[in-house]
C-alpha cells in the first residue's frame, strides 16, 4: 500500500451517484440517489426530482430544523440513518454564512451537507526531529473504534465557533490547559469528499499545530480516547504508508503536517500526489 | 479585489478549449484547439485528430527531441511560438519518470506540457512576526517584468534536479551561500493550470522556506532582479489582497506561506478558499 491509498479512500466520491440538495437555488448537500428516493415520502419538506432535491420547508432556521428533524426521526425508524447523536451541525451555503437549519450529526452523511472539524497536531521537538502525540480512539466509538487519532479532534457543532471548539475539545480530550492551547497555530485546512455506507462525507478539517513542552502528558477525560502515545513523526509516516491503523481522515492531517514541516520530502516518489491531494477545492 | 482573484486567474484552464497531447496512450500535454490545428502540417511528428493529438515521432529521447525541435522552429518562424529561450524542459509522463523528449522552454505553454519550478520563501523573524525578502523582477524579463517575486524562483531545466536547481538559482539570483541554502525546508507544492495567450501553463512549484539571519542581505548577479525589499508578511498579504503587484503565481506561493505559518487566519472570510485553492490535484 501507499500514501495514495489513504487519499483515494477519502476521495471516493463519484458525482454520477449523487444529486444535489438545493435551497434557494444554491447547493447545500449531496444526496446519493437511494437516499434521495427515501425522501419522496416527505413532500412538505423535500421536493424530489430526478436531477435534484429541493428543500421546500418554509420558515426560519428553527422551523426548518423542526421539519427536517421529523424526517430524520422517520428515517432513523426505517434504519436509513443510525440512531441520532443528540449533537447538531449547522447547515449553511458556505462557512460563515447564516445557518439555514441545524441537522443531527448522525444524519449529516445521509444529506451530504458539509461538515467542519478541527484537528490538532500536538508535537514536540525530539532531538533533530519532531514527535507527535497520538491518541488511541476508544473501543466504543461508533466511527473508527480503536484507531489512532490526532491529539485533539472534533466536529464543529451548532453554535460553537472554531476557537471555542478547539479549546473545549483540547480540554475534554487531552486536558490541554487554556494557556497552552492558546499557542496553537492555524496551519490550513484538509478537505476531502468520500462515499460511506450512509451517504457522502463532505468534510473540511481546520488544522492547527501545537508545540507542547516536554513535561506535558495528555490525559483524556471524556472517554473518547483509551490512551496516548508519543510517536516520532517519521515512524508515524511509516505507519501511515503501511497500515490503516490511523482513522481514515487522520492519515491526511498527518500527511499535511509532514509536508509542511519537511518530514515528507520531495525525493519521495509520492510527494506531489500527497502535496496536491489533501485540499479538495470547495464547490 | 480579493485573494480569490489570484487563484481564479491561475486556474483559468477550461477543459473544453483543449485536446490532450498523448504519447504511448498517456496524456503528456494539453493543446488549445488552435495550437492543435497548427500541428497538422507535421504529420511525421504529430497525428492530429479532432479529440486528441498523438506524438508519433519515433526513436529515443534525442531523436524525438530533434523531431519536435524542427516543429518548434517552424512554429517560431510562423509566430505561433515566441523566440526560443535556449533552455529546455524535460517532458515526461509524470515527475521522476524518464523524459520522452526535451522541449524548448518557450514552447512549453504551446504544448501544455507540465512544467516544474522551485520557489523559495526567504524570511526572518521580525519582532513577533515574520518578514519576507521579496525580489523585484527586472524590467526586461519576458514574463512579468517589474513584478514582485519570491527571494528565489526558477524553472527546473532539463538535466537539473530539484536540490541542484535550488542551490544554483539561490546563488545566481540572491547570492545565498551554500551553507545557508542547505537549511531550506521543503514545505509542499503549489499547483495550478491556466490559459495564457500562448496556450496552457500546467505548473507545479516546489515550495521551500528558508529562515535567513538578520545580517543576510540578498544581492542579484544574473540580472533577473533589479533589487530586493524586506516586507512584513502581513504587509505582503495586504499587497496581494489589493493589487497585482506580485507575479501571478507568486501570489499563490506567498498565500501558501501565510496559511502554513498562521499569518492568514481562519477568521478571514477567504481562508477556506485560499487553504483549498492552491494545490490543484495532478491528473
């Protein structure tokens, strides 16, 4: 296997398998055709045509959210969508735009609305190189149980800003003190679009780097991680190149870190595939 | 204007305006339809069909290069291609693959073969921020005269490797000593595809960062720059946002630097457009 395998896996989206979900003439999601069909029973909320699905529920964000929620509840009952997660994501035309409605996180891939997350590369200097703090995901996580993860990672839920989410998750997942997380440096965004069993994940991950002191040892307190390990950046790269041990999207975040810090170097035969494969252009 | 304007300008390629240039069943270039038509007169070198142009010249790289050169000379005489530059670029199926032939640099956009360059962000710490060394391109440069540039930038010519090109250009363009340029850190690749008056530029720029000491002052000796200036990174960003003072592709290289170093921050409304707009996926 290779670095490319992770990039291909996270970009498995095939346009011919989906129709756009539109609101007010603009695309806000991507519905796999079988998922679009399942919405025909709710004509007061969604107008399903052959080449598109339109959100037709009227009213403000609260009213539309309630209408969509009723559909989600019905789809959960029919097992089209897994049990809801009691956490909602804003759905908007673009990052920063006012939300059209709030959607249960578990239903996001069904509708293929864009989801935003924040991932933190926690690292320290280790001799002449860098070492990454890596989290072990708990065995009971619904997504990617037991996989390796960044030091901190989380979705940006409804009503939470980016900085706010980073501080909260850094505290809950790794007990990073406020004065330390304040030193995290934004370093870009990883973006990909993939098909899963549930639908389409259209994800944008805001990436931060944080150099931690040698005496910092992360501790988890929300049960999402079973532990942490310090891994030389080169060893993390080897692990990515040869295994699926990291959560699918974390491979991309660490590859981005490796490119930016000169750990993955231009003499690697996959260098250009990696350097140009981690930032799907938004549309 | 905005950051996006520079990204859009460097990605003006429209697939419907070109046909592929193929060799041995693989695409090696992109010919605008008028350029493809101009090749019909050379059936011993190029087979022109409605939907593709095939390189049919036979022999090793030297023989194919000679055959293509004769075509280039004729096209120069007919003013389809500007006067040749006496510098050749390798044409290969992908970076690192054996070259199929060598092509005069001036003819590269006509055939739309991929060109590789190296750009160096030279910077130093300046109080709490970073300052960039910026070059002023000479008034007699054929491409982008009088525009602002990176500290070092150059195309990767036939027979030159990446590290080799960086060291040579760093010496010629800015008199960066060997022991200093050895500290340059590879930091990724910027990629874009644009239509120009001559054809298609399908460019990949290997990006390096170099922190220079405070007492380093660049000096040009190959006549490509008329001078240098030290510019606070934030001021360079403002200049990019509000002008076309920088060479078209240098805007992208500095935006990439600004994203990676946390100078452009997620609260900028264009952050995601920039973070996902600088690395066109290779195909």
